């Protein structure tokens, strides 16, 4: 499938767990949640309508809207980032420019976790995907992979909207109540027996800039006889880039240890 910039921005606008608050006295709004989600929503160009409770795509008068392009979305159920799965997902109802309604699952997460969930649409997909991630992360970018699956004709869609897709308040309320009964495994199937049908929608990249003072602080600590160790949840390539910039990593000889998540200290002696 040809993924357009418009569709990618739609995925960014819908795949988050942000909460919007509006002060009834000042009428000022605030957004609570992951700073990366906030940055993604801002970049997407989509806005939140507090009165009606939906997100809408902003555009200039010069923009030509295609009938098949998304124009509004309602979040039905969100699954916040899970540190074990390294994923987050959202089920959203989408209104296209031609007023047609569709239901989509939007998922994003670490490239390592996401690559096995994508439908491979070409022979060398896995190697091409890995090469692109490596290329970006070695430059210091933090990469998050994005995927989408059309659930309009799925069993999930039928369970959420038993009377058919609708954006009226009553049906949205029913869909959200039904969505609360969904188990995460139904939305993010990790079992080989239940293959995912996610379409790869690209990578969202964040410039993880190093603080100007970091190199100086590391140097002063080392001069004081203290060993500096960097702990991070980022990928190896992104971590190496930062470690080299702040002089935590100076040796050209690097050993990569792949340790099982079930490993515990002392296990080798039992």
C-alpha cells in the first residue's frame, strides 16, 4: 500500500494516550501525557475539538482534499505504552472527506517490536526496514515505528459498533463501553497463531539532542575518579551515538551482550 504523508499524520494524530483538559473559568486548554505524544500530535497538524470530542485535520484553503483522505477521528479505546510489549495502540473511528466512516487500529512502538507485526509487502522488507532504522539511529535519532490495520469489516468492529459505524454520541458511547471489555491481546496479537495484519506506515523520528553540559559533566566526574555508566531504554545504535558524543564510550572495540529478559544474577550457579 502506498502510504501518503496525509495518512502518516493521521496515524500520529490518533495513536496516543493524551488527555485534554479545559479550565471552565479561563477556557484555557492543557494536554497531559507523554512529551513525545504531544510533539507527534503537534507535528501532525491535527487539532482537538473540545466541544464535540473529536480530532480534525487542519488545512489551508489552497489544499486540495481527496475523498479518501481522513478528516476527523474519534478515539474509541487506547492502550498506553506497555514496557514489556514496547508498543502502544489505539482504535479510532475515522471520517473521510467524502463522509464515509472507517474503523482503524493504530499501533506504534520500538522498531524491534514492530517489525515482526508488519505484513511484509516485498521480499526484502525486513532487511530494508532494519537498514533504514540503523541509518537513522546511528545519526542519533530516536525512532518509533508506526503501523495501521483497517478494522471496518472485522469482528472487533462488529463488537464495538453492533448497529454499524456511526459518529453520533449514543453509538460512540456504546462503542467506548464495549471497547473497555476488549483484551489487549485481541488488539495486539503477539501469538504466531494469530498473525498481525499491520501495514507499515513508516518511522517517526525524534532528535534526541545531547545537553550542552553533558560532555563537561562526564569529564569532571571522570577526572574525579568516578566511572560513568549510561543506562538507557533506547536502541543500541542510538545509545552508542549519545555515548560517543559525551565521551562515555571511547574504545573502538565494542562487545554487545544479548541477555534474556528472564536472566537473573546468580542463575548461572544454580
